[in-house]
């Protein structure tokens, strides 16, 4: 199968989560059933930064794992039916 990318609008066809729980902004490359590679663009305005270490904000580990799971969902849901 050939690889392709998904912008933020196309991504929503394959990923049921929406703001604030969508942890992916762009899928750079996906080969259905094999792998998916994407990004979450973080800014200081993210809802979890003020409480997850105010002096040194970082993305909580549980949300990082959620982002990985969402990328897995993209890799699987893009398979042809």
C-alpha cells in the first residue's frame, strides 16, 4: 500500500477524538496497517500546562501515551475495508 499524509481536517475522518482530547494535529506519513507518523503542535496555551509544573511545563506522560494510541488508531482505521 502507498503512503500518504493527512491534514487536521482529513485526520478527523479516521480519529473519533476532538478538542481538547485530540492529541494529533497532523499525520505526516501513514502506511495503513504498518505505521503512522504525526505531530502535536504544543503551545504554552495547552490546558494542562498551568498545572503540570508551572515553572517547567511538560506534556503529562499519560497524554503522551494517548497520542501514541491515537496514532495507532490512524494506522489501523486507514486500512481499506
